[in-house]
C-alpha cells in the first residue's frame, strides 16, 4: 500500500526527531512511530544507515522493537554484536521477532539470540539480555540452551542463568506487589519491573499504578519525589507506546499543576495521546512560565509550545473549535505562534 504524501512527511519529521537534542520530541517520536507501525520501517532503516549517532541508533532500534516488522531482522542481527546499549536494543528487536509470521525471520531471531547467549566473548549484560529474550519461548525451543548448560565447563552460562532467574523473580515480585497496592520503598525497583512488564501488562494495571504512584508522591518526602515522578512519567510513556488514553486525565492534571519542568516522558506522552481537552492545561502551564529567560524554564516553555502545536496539528483543530476558542480568549499570543508547518496556520 503506497504511503500518502502527508503520512510520508509526518514519518520523515518523526524519524528526524530521533536524532535531535530535544528529549521530549525524541521520546514522542518513538511513541508515535510505534503507533504508525510498518509504514515507517523503510524510513527508519534508511535513517539508521545514514547516521552514526549512537543515541539515534538506540532510539531507532527501540522503535523497531515495538513495531516488530520482519524487515528489521537483518539490522538487529548485525547490530547485536555492538554490545552496550546498541546491542541490548538489538536484542529487544530480535525478541519481538521470535514470534514473527515469517518463519525465516523467527528462525534468524532465535538462532542469533541463542548464539549471543552462548558467546563467552560477549559482555555479561548483552548475554543476559539475549537470554532473557528467550524466556517466553516454549520449553522445547529452549532445549539448545539447556544442552549448552550441560556442556559449559566454566559455568559462565550457569552464572548468567542464575542472575537472570534472580532478577526476573525479583522484578515479578515487585510488580505483583505493586498491582496489589504494595509499592516498593525505592521507585527505581518498580521502574526496573516496568521495563519488563510494560509491553504486555493489562492497560488497567498501568492506569492503576499511575494513580498509586501519584498518591505516593503526595505522601512521600522531598528526596524521593523526583524518583516517583520519573516513574509516573515512565508509566505514561508505556501507555503512549500502546496508544492508550486510559490515564490521560492524569497527564492533563499534572501538566496544569506543574510549577517546574516535568520529566520529558510526560510531554512525550501528550505529543502522542493528547487531545483538545489537553490544550488549556498546556496553555496554563505555558502562561505560568511568563517571560522565562533562564535556560531550564525557557526550554520548558518551548517544549510546552511544541506539545501544544503537535496536538493541534494531529487533531486537525482550527480556530473554530471550542478548545481553540477558549485558549485564544485567554492566551491569544500562544495561538498566534507560528509553527514549522502551515497545518497550524489559522
């Protein structure tokens, strides 16, 4: 199916944002491209070949993991040997392809992950990521790993398996307790569990945790607030990657009440999920910055403007829409801001 010119332009802009310095736009682009899906794959692969920026490479691989398209398999097989963040991100792509409808792709993913797990020359972090990627496969598919364990004289793979089992069990326990209403003392523990559960957890569980974490923020001490806020932003980003608006109310309320800049994940989620109801909260936060000139508040003000424009463009809102009329009546200067495209020209 040919890509419409408007869609092609959007994809080009989103892919370009993966190489940018703006963290909000970069994370929003990952989420939006994940929703666009297979139509964006060719452009993502082309961009990967054209840039040498490792941060952009990692973002592209993370996007390809969520899309899970067979065309990403050769790139993932090539890049897993890079190790570090690139290798781990490539392992994620291969994990998503283990259940591909294309038999050759599924076989390539399986063989590459097994080979990486068994490669004693690779760093432990990468081997652990590869081993973890295999754990959702049926027992008979994991048979080569079991056989390798029996032949592993130096016990290096046994160590990997032991570490994986401990970390998986711990993450599962933390996640289950949190769903039952027992949050850990350290928000970083739940953040690690979220990394493993985000793609498959019931959406209502993610919404429930958004509410629970917000309550903990209100009850917590100052030193822990940033960690819990960052975790809540990660939950919103997980929902955005799955295109769910079940916790959009919290995004609106959080942005409206924000007296200081929020973690990038909040505005990134609004880029993807925000609708007309989010314009006034964004405008209120924008107005609260006044004529900020200090670097951090000024950057926050710019990010709010960008999120505002992104919603207006995506939702195709005009000056005749009720939400835009309300914003224009209170903050006409925000509505008059000229974006990079004419879509917003009212």
